[in-house]
C-alpha cells in the first residue's frame, strides 16, 4: 500500500489516542479544512488506516489509527513506538 505525504505522521499521531479532525490538521500544519478532509482524511478512512469513533458525522467525532492495519504496514519498523 502506498502512503501519502502525511499518512505515516497522521497514523503515528492517532495511534495511542483518538484525535479530532482539527487536532490532526493542526499537527501537520494543513490550513484548508476542505482539502484536508477530501485529500487526506477521507482516503485514510477509505483505505482502512483510520477509524472514525462515531458512526455518523458529529461534532464529537474523533479518529484513531486502525492498529491492525498499522501493524501490518509497519511490522518490521520502529515507526511510532
């Protein structure tokens, strides 16, 4: 699986604790909410790398790394540990 420019950093950031969209966006210094959601967050969700904590859109929505997929991607590396 090919990761995008920010994917590994986001996966590490959301590994131990779910984060809100704005926290993730600020962490990688991405300014546009619309582009962040369309170009980065949604593809991570569609690839199964990030899991939403709420079943529907919510102001309380947070995102966490899918540890099973993360471990498969990085099993021979020390990324995020």
